[in-house]
């Protein structure tokens, strides 16, 4: 993609009513259309979506395929895709606007500070779909199933809120499984090292992202974990400041 196309998409994203952005991790502040400051923490359903329906987040949403497709399938729920890449978010946000999917929105920010933008218990469910596995040595703490991220998720999830990890990275899948099993507060609900080797356990897994289609064509298997986080100490990981 050319730099000019990216700049054009960034400019369009700023005018989209279903996209919010925050660029400064040390001073998280949310902006909406044309950069206007907004505060949606604890009020996403009422203030943006205009309802009281449950909220599902798609983290590392990329082009937003899951956010958009789940919004199509479940019109009685609200969906928010989260990613730092504006040019990717543009694609999902554009489709949602064109299709009139009022239950789909997007947040451009770093996931490390996600709890600045959602109140405790505001989120019902989290999907982590094909995130960067950060396979280089020393990058383990950047994986979205690392302890520091689990602490962020628990702050915003309802007590029984579910977390799903879908990835084609066997290394990330196995590392996540080992990490979660070591956490006394984590309840592992389902694990599958090859979801297409048997009937899918839940219909949501049938949604395919751009990277999933590409990697399936290369012969990679798709893995899946489902878990929840209970009360008690989460072992390891640094505490991120929150409001």
C-alpha cells in the first residue's frame, strides 16, 4: 500500500462516526469524529450504541473481519474491534458503515491501556484473533495472553466473561496454554489444536480473517482456546496504571 493511500485512509478514519482513537499511552484520551474529545468509559452501550446490550471486544482486530461478521450474526449484541493500525481498521469500519451495522464500532489504541477506556464489568466477552505471536526471544510479555494483559482483561470483563484465542501460531497456542494452566485464577474451558479436524464447537469459529485464509492455504492448522479469569492474584506481569 502506498503512503498516499495510508494517509487518505487515516484522514477518512478521523471522520468516521464508528471509530474512536487514542494515541498517547501515558495520557490516554479518547477522540471521536474530527478529533473531538469523548469519554465513553462505562457508557459505550448507552452513549455510542444507544442501547443496553452486551459488549464483545475483538483485540488485534486487524481488518475487523470478526467484528463485522459477528455484528452481522448477532444484531442483539454490540461489537468493538481494537487495533493500533488505522489503515487496517479503516476497512472494517468502512464495511460496517456501508452495511448499516450500527452494532459495530472500532477503537484505535494500544491494548496495554485498554482498561482506561472501559469500566469494570463493562465487557461481556473478548476475542483475540490471529494476534502477532511475538516469537522473538524476550518478547513474550508482548503476547496478548501474557500476565500483564490478563490483568487488563479482568478489570473490564464481567465476572464470568469469556476470553477466546484463535491463532495459526502453534508456538503462541502452546505458550498460552502453558501460561494459562500456571495461573490459579484461570479456568480453561476448551482447547483445540486443530479446529477444522472436527465439527466446530461454536459457530463463531466459522468466521475467517484475511490471515486465517492465507495461512490455511499454506497448510497451517488453526488452534483455539477458551477460558475465563476468576478472582485472586494473577502471577507475573507488571501492573499498568488505570483510572
